[in-house]
C-alpha cells in the first residue's frame, strides 16, 4: 500500500512522517526524512536523515552558498552526496526482506522532472513494501499521475 502525507509548506509533513515511523517496529521500518536546517534562527536548507539511526547528510542549501558538489536547481543547491546517500539507503532497504515499511520524505518537482529520487522511487513503488511518501498538496495530483499511483491512502 502507498501512504501519502500531503500538506502545504510548513504544515508539519516531516514531523508527521517521523511520528508514523515511531509507531512501527524498528526492525520492520526505515527510510529517511528531510528536516529543515536553521542557523542563527534563519532557514538554510535541508538535511536527509535516516530514520533508524539518525545518520545524516546535507541535502539542499539555499542558492548562493554553493560548493562544487552542489547542483543548482530553483532556489536551492542540491548535494549529489545527499541524493546518493538516500538512493543507496532505499536500494538497500528494498533488498532487505525484513523491511516492510519504507519512508521517503519530500517527493516533488525534481522527481516529476525525472530527477532527484525519481528512479529509486519507481523501484520502491514496484516493490511489495508499504511506502510512505511525503509531498506538498500542490504536487499530489501530478505525483499520482506521473507515478501511476491509483491505490493509496492519505494520512
């Protein structure tokens, strides 16, 4: 089954995903969330954090704070290492028969354009796992159409 946490910007989607994960048996669930990063009270970007152990990487920062390992997209600079971390994590989870619930935070514009976690998301959706997706309400219909999701529950 596909479970979707949808909401507007700053509506608590990531916190909701984390709460859902915490209610699961730890040996049967894993994935990542992408919490916001603040420095001196100012929003700076996003991290990607593995749910089971808290391991994290930088995922995105605001444009203008670039480094060679970042790719500019919209107003953010995305870390190739952050995407690689998330993709490798998901690929390993999909190979682990004990993992029944996979969490993927913030599917959106990048994936709709075939970027970001697009490819591994397709693999996850074709697996026998329960997939928990987080996305903005404004992307819901587009994500459902793009990824041919017809059987899902909004949580």
